[in-house]
């Protein structure tokens, strides 16, 4: 039976192995496309038929 060793006391290599197993894959999801849109951008629709100029 092996002794229990806390995560913090393990060697750097062992911690990297444990982290790699926990972090396997994204199940087909591309993390770079999952961005949160900025709330600073204001999307104002322009009118289809602008008024304010004279057709002469």
C-alpha cells in the first residue's frame, strides 16, 4: 500500500502528470472561439433610407 502524499508536497513532475490527466481535452470545442463580446461596443442600426439631405 502506498502512502498518501499531499498534492503540494509532490514533485513537480508528478504534479504535472496529475494536472495533464485532469485537463485532457475540450470535447471538440475550440476555446479560442468562445470569447465574450465587449459591452463597450454599441451597435446602432443605420436607417435604410437616410433622410437629411436634399435630392436636387
